[in-house]
C-alpha cells in the first residue's frame, strides 16, 4: 500500500507559493459554507509514522483555515474518567457537531496499531479491534459525517535521516523523543502492522489517503487539496439533500400470528401480600450486590422499554429504592436537545455511560430509533435498519468494558393499557400522566407491536439479551425485574 | 446555632404514617409541575455530622419523588480532570438544568470545613473560602436557582450512641468507617468550625435549615416539608413571572467626554515590513513560552472583545499560528444553546475552562452580558449590574487555579469600521462577514461605547486587567496582542 508514497514526491517552492493562496481562500470559503448551513460534520484523522510531519500539517491547517471552527483533539494517556469507561468513550466525547471540522490526532487507530506492533496483542485481537473500528466508522459515515483519514508515511531510509536532522538542530531537537527512536527500531514491524490496518479499514465510505511525508510542500498541498475536494463535493451533495440509502431488502413479512410477544401470558398471578414479601427479599438482595466489593470494579446499565402505561416509572422506582442515591442516575429519554441533534444518534447515550461502581437506568433509550422513530417515520428506513447492528455494537462495547447490560421490555396488553389510561384520567394526581399523544400512539398499536418484535429478534444478543416482562399485573412485573436484575449482577460478579 | 437541634425532636410513628402519603403526593405533583414548566432549578445541599441520616434522607427523597427527575451527585476524591481545574469546576459540572432537582452530597462546604477542622487551613483562609461560597450562592440565587441547604446535626452524646449502635449490628456496621470515628474524636472542633460556616453562609437568599438527625421520622418529615414548601412557594411566584430586582443605584452619568476609550490614539503607525519582523519575533517568543517546562503546570485563558470588524478573527489567527494545534482550543461565542440556556449564565464558559498546559481563546466571551445583552436589552438591568462582580469572581478563580487570564479590547474607530464594512461588501470572499446585524449594531455605537467604558472600569482587576489595543492599524494591534500576551505569560512562569 505504501509503494507510491516512497517515490520521493516533491513540489517546488515556487509552484507551492503560487498555489497556496487560492487553496487557502477556497478552504476558508468551504469552512464558512459548512458553518453557515451545518448539514454535516467533518472528522479528520491524522496518523502515520513519527517525523513525517503530522503535527506540522495539523498546525498548518489551523493556520490556513479559521481556527474558531476547527477543533483539534490530541489523545495521550487517558484520564481516569476515560479509563473507567469503554475505550471509544473518549472519542465520542470529542466528535465535532455538524458545521464544524474536528481533527483527531492520536485516535482510535493509535493503540490497536501500537499494541500489535509491540506484541501486546495477538493477530486475532488486532483483527477484532480493526473490525470494531470499521463498524464505528461505517456508523459515522451513515450518520453523514465526512471522514477523512490521512496516513503519513516515510520510507525507512528517509525516516532515519529526518530523525537525525531534527535531533542535531538545537531548535528542533525537542521534537524527537526517545519514544521516536524506540519506534524507529521497530520500523519494519510497524510498517507491516500498519499496512494490515490500512488494508482492513480502507473502505468505500472512509478510504485512507497515504501521504508521503518527506517533502513539506508536497504533503501540505496534498492534504489541503484532498480536504478541499472532499468538503466541496459534500457541500454540493448537501445542497441537493443527503439521504442514507437503504440497500438491504426490507424486513420479511409476518406470515402467521406467532411472535415473541403473542406467546406471553401477560396477566401473571401475584397477590399484594406475596408481592410485599418478594419485594423486600429482592430489594435486599440487590442492595447487598450493589455493596459487594467486586461491584466497585463493574457497573450496570439498565434499559426500560414498554408501551405507554406499561409501568416503567413505577418499576424504576422499585429498583432505585434498593440502591444508594449516590450510586445511580436515572436518565429519562425524551426528544433530543439541539446539541444532541448535531451529533451522531448514539452520542446522547454515550454521554451517560457510567463510571465504575455505578448504575444508570434509562427510562426509554436508544431503542427509540427502532420503535417510535420507525413507526412515526421520524427517520428513514435505512437509518432504523442499520440501527440494529449499531445498537448491538454499542452494547457489546459496554459489556466488554465490564458493565452489565440489562434490557427490560414491559409487555402490557391493549386492554390493560386502556384500563390504566382511563384510571389516569379519573385520578387527579395521575392526570398529568396522560396526554393526547398517548391516545394517538394507542391507535398505532399493531405497528408498534411489529416494531417491538423486530427489535427483540434483532437485538437480543448473547451479551445483552432482552428480558420480556409480563406486565398486566404490576406486582409480577416489578418482582420479575428485580429478580432478573439481581441474578444477572450476581452472575457477573462471580 | 444548634441549640434547637439538640432538644430531642421526635415524631411518633403513627403521626408519621398518617402524614407521609399526602406529603409524597404533594412532592410528586410539585416535581411534575416544575418539570413541565421549567422556570427554575432546585439545588439541595446535604451536609452535617456523620451518622445523622444524611445518606438515608437522600435515599428517602429518591423513594418519595420521581427518581427520573432527581439527580444526585456525590463528590469524593476529585478525578484528575477535576484536579487540573479550579475547585468549583466540578460543582458547575453537576448543576441541574431548569426543571430538575439536583442533590449535591459532599459539596462546596465539605472541603473548607474539613480542612479547617483538621487544622490544614488557618482562620483567614477559611473565612476567604466561605466568602467565596457566599458569592457563588448569591449568583445562583440571582440566576433563579432555588437553593436549599440542610445541615444534619446530632448532639455529641447522641452521635456517640448512634455510631456504637450501627457498629454493633452486622447489618449496619458497614455504614460506619474508621473515618467516622476519627471525625467523632474531633466533635467539638468540628462543631465550632461548622457553626462558624453556618453563621457566615446563612444568608437571606440561601439560609441553612438545621435538622436534628436523631429521630428518623422527625428529620424525614422536616426535610420533606421544607422542600415542598420551598418548591410550592417558588412555583407560585414563577406563575407570576420571576424577575431579579435591581436594588443598587444606576451607574453614574457621564459628565464629560473623557473616558478610557476616548483617550486612545487608535491609528498607531506600523509599516508592513516592521510588522513582519515583529510578528516573527513575538510568535517565536510565544511558541517558546508554550513549550517551557513550567508551562505544563499552568494554562492560559484569552478573551477577545471588540466592535464588529475590529480584527478579532485575524488577531486570533496570528496568536494560534504560534501555537501547536494540540495545545489550544478557540471557542467562538454566539447565542447560547438550549442546554446552556437552562443553566446559570456562566455555565457555558465554565465548561470550556482548560486543563493544565493548554490555551483557550474566547472569540467574544462572558462579557456579552455587559455589552450586547445590556445594550440590546436581552437581560434585565439587575442582571448585567451583578455580572461585573460575578465575572470578576469567575476570573479570580481561574487565576487562583494557576491560569493566566488575558483580556483584549480591540478598539477601532467608527470611521475605520465603516471603511472595513465597505471593503467587506466589495470583496467577494469577505462578503459572508458582513450582515444586516452589523449595520444595525453600528447605529448603536454610542450605547456600545458607554457599555465598553463601564466594562473596563468595573472589570479591569489586579488579577485580570484589560489590555486596550489601538486597532485602526491591524499590524499594530496584532503585534501589541502578541507582545502583551507573551510578556504576561513570561511573568507568570517566573
């Protein structure tokens, strides 16, 4: 892959001086167009060998463009808040909103490549990490993010010369650290490892651009032009409206009435007395688990989904009653805020991923995409179709980071829902709980039921299975939630 | 202050059981009213002696109310991201938005009181920290935050008994840590120190409520009722519209034409050639300073203010060109986002306070409050009047945390502004820079000039003085900014 980046590309200074002013003006104009009609975000990844001008190029872009709308994040050692969360959390944190350009320097490629080159990771683990990256980048692309990946390359001979030159000049020797020399000693290995990384992750939606780093004029012009072309092209597309395209076949039709919901017996018996005894027992168990010494190194993410009036709020209160208020946050999910709308869909959930030793309870969740957004047509079919895989990937990352992910579908029958709606309308202090929206959603019951069945089929995974909860009897539902939750945490702590 | 909290208050269980259901229903209803018409946020501070039921009360509130709209933050050892910023940063981070109730447990009172009780802080430092708190809470109150402060108290005799009882029961002994006993040994000292803290910070806008913690029924009912009364009262006021009241006299009239701006000679000579030489020199100096080993323990916050077309953007680019892009962020300030509007005014600037070793450049800033918001009437006179003191306090906290705060006013004459506006209209690639707003603002020049002079008079402090920059000649302006900035950083690193 590096062949054409070892040919000694060179631009003479005169031509460079002639071309740069127009390039800068065009880059600035593109940047302002992007800012004034924020249709998409631009993410620029800067990677490659040491000494190939990565830092200089980032600085140059800041000089050429308007630094007010260009955000660079350099990732070094993670902070403790970052270490206690999934690996990708700190990159999600740094994603630029629509209308902005973000440069990520030392990004999601850095550790996988270095860990493999240093022999810390085996080949299989390396491939798995690359596959993860690929899925992440595909999601970004689908969300409309324009992703530009630059790999700065130097031939071995040239890199050595460059490091020597930098070291010998007192003005530049600070740029060369002992780490740089250590990396150089591993040049061949690093080259082989990065070549594989580039092969695996040069995709149709986010190809790598390999930049020969030897000649400053050449590499600057190449990066500047590539950036300008990409942004201009996308601005033009955005003018015509950008839509994700659905290429997969539609979901299969239902040919009978049997599905995961229709098989449930929703009205499970439980008396008030039995409920109170069981409540005490399972809240006690959950409380003990939350104070277990091993729990400090784990964490729990709980999702509550269900039709309106299925009893989500009441169940959540029974769970939190067993916990120390200092240990949990409840996140009610409603319409996204302005800041959230300017970022990829899952961003607003990533921002609530807990540190170790904590519980986060989502009252509705990322599943909104494949439920309300699908049914009400708030997003394209292509968007909710891809959401299944994206969600599975998200949850898998949570689980790998040591979090227990528990998802409850509170299943209430249409008759019981009606009864609860009417009760709410008649009880003064429950009045606020019922809105015209609830009645409207109720009319779409069959469409919602279909979406729920698809959701369960497609996102009940080995690492994060759905727990279906028969919810016509609230007592039964609450106890089943508490019991299942306790059992799943207990298993995880073993 | 603790007298009436050592009388052995008690509520019998029967009366408690009778009163709680109505209290819970009323609290829930108040909570939903608050959520549905988010006019203000509620902040509840929980402090006091160990073993007096602080944690239990927090848990009880979560049980009584809807945990979805109640957010508890417990502050322990700061994370490294928190340690590298001013002390108050982590509390700003945790403030609830309008419509929500936030419980802060282990808050801004904890360290000052513990540090004084342990003898780490002298009396003067303790008083200074309390004064800081007082200013912060006054700001919260003025921003419409409903602040409730509960101090849980136990008599010495009772506290001893309680700790012993908890320790002897295997089910509760985990609640008592060695730290609790160590604190108990210092009971008298702690009592004296906290009494002083409570005296100093029991203000008209945020009085302390002292809660005798001995009897669970008594303390729960007291806290629940106090919370309900406060929220209901404020909801009623909010229905009638809440306005800050201006009690200070208006600013004095101008009786002559002499002011800090009129004394400047705006068109300072500098040739292009001299500029280029000086640019290289001062960018070099600034770059060296940014790589100085001591700089890693410091940081810089730079504010750029000026009339439209004063040259802020161009000057910022000359500063950033001297820096490594990994080391700085530029924050352009426009209208606040939805999330920002739901929090106290300064929140959106606190969120950009840098970690150590970084630069943050604000293109317009918190001074918007006393400039555009004052002149255009976007806020009440009472709000911009108090902003001077709040801003000074904010900047002082930045400086105390080791940050260098540099504020530039780029002063351009009305004639030069007109020339630049016309040039912008005639130059194709500068066209986007001129909007009808610019022309409208220009008509209000005298009002803006008055606001600027007041701003300079009232916020040029010893720790963060304004630097007035004659800006009719861009060359001069840029060099003055670079030179002053370098000199101020140099002085700070000495």
